[in-house]
């Protein structure tokens, strides 16, 4: 399951931008895309437009899933996956990577810079320099790492060294 939905992408970047990156036929209107993402009845639209919007949504979902997989690759060593609920910071990071993915081989410099910053943030999370924090209910994501200290006892002490230490 992806950390974001197509609806999240539309809300964050606008229907027009997401359509420019996903509609290869140029048959899908903003109204049709928003109706399809909202799960509304599309029977009033021609079959070719219905197929085109289904393809556009599929491309956006692929980008979201790929972004989620990339994020999971970074954080799997520190957090138990899947994360439920999804921390807000991951929604933003996943959106940035998915947007970059939608631009195929022609991202703008600004989008490339945002992806670079996102990857740096993911490295910081993976290295423990940045926490995913708590969700709105106050629950922090469970970490997969825990420290366990084991000792065989003292090797050196006052008794074994004749009071020298």
C-alpha cells in the first residue's frame, strides 16, 4: 500500500499538473480526473475518456507505489513496516518522489532539487538523525532497532588488581 493516494497528489500539486504528466491521450479533463479519483459515476463520459482516465490514474498510482518502495528501502532498518498510521513527514516525502517519478526523464531543476533534498532527509531518517515523530494521536512509529546490553561481569576491579584501580 502506498503512503499517498492519487487524491493526495491532486491536492498537493493540482489536477492540471498531474494530468500533464499522466494523460498521454489528452482526452482527460480536470473535471473527469477529479470525478474518477473521487469514485464518482463516469457513465456519462465516452468509453475512450473513461479508459484514458483509468490509464492516467494507473500511472499516478505506479509513481506513488514506486515512491513508497524507495522510502521503505531507506527506513526499513529503523522502523517496522508497514507504518500505520503514516507519519505526515512521509506523506510529504512520498509526494515529492512520486511527482519526480511522473516527470520521467524531464524534471525541472526545482523538482530535481526537491527530490535531492527528499533523499537527504530519508538518509537522515535512516541514520537516526531525524525522527518520524508522533502521529496526531501521540503514537510514535515503532522502531525495529533496540539496544540490548549483555555483560559477563567485570574483568578488572579493585579486588582483582589488588586495589590498584
